[in-house]
């Protein structure tokens, strides 16, 4: 997750961070999209659309921030890690690494 990269606001970069976030929040594995969507109180298809690069609305970003302690909209939209607690930074980095190796 690079910082200050103009492409980070691109929907595909946001979608990638949402996949990392979901993997972190659910521990990964099969069916985790559906489990995470249910946890958020939305339809699994809607979450799948966000992970595929559909624009993430502000209300959904706020819902994510309220659901996951320490998460920031700066990380969701811009990839900026500096506002995240150190523990969450590490855990998201571990989730990112697990997704890239799996």
C-alpha cells in the first residue's frame, strides 16, 4: 500500500483495499464475502460489486469505519496508513500478504 500515489484513488485500488479489509475482518477463506456482507448488514452482491471496482459510496465507507475499530476513510480511499493504529497497520499488511501469496 503505497502512499501519495495518484492511482490510489482509482476504483481498482480501492477495491483491492476492500478485499484486504474483508480478508482481515473475516480471517479469509471461502464464503468470507458473504459473511462480511452479513456482518455489515448489506447484500453479498452489493459487497461483491465494491470488490470488483464499483464506486464505494460515502455511507458505506462510514459504515466500514464504524464497524472496524481504528479504520479510517483515508486508508479506504487513499491508501494512507499513517492514521491507522500500529496494530491494525500490521494486521492489514498481513492480510495483504496472505492475499498475494494465496
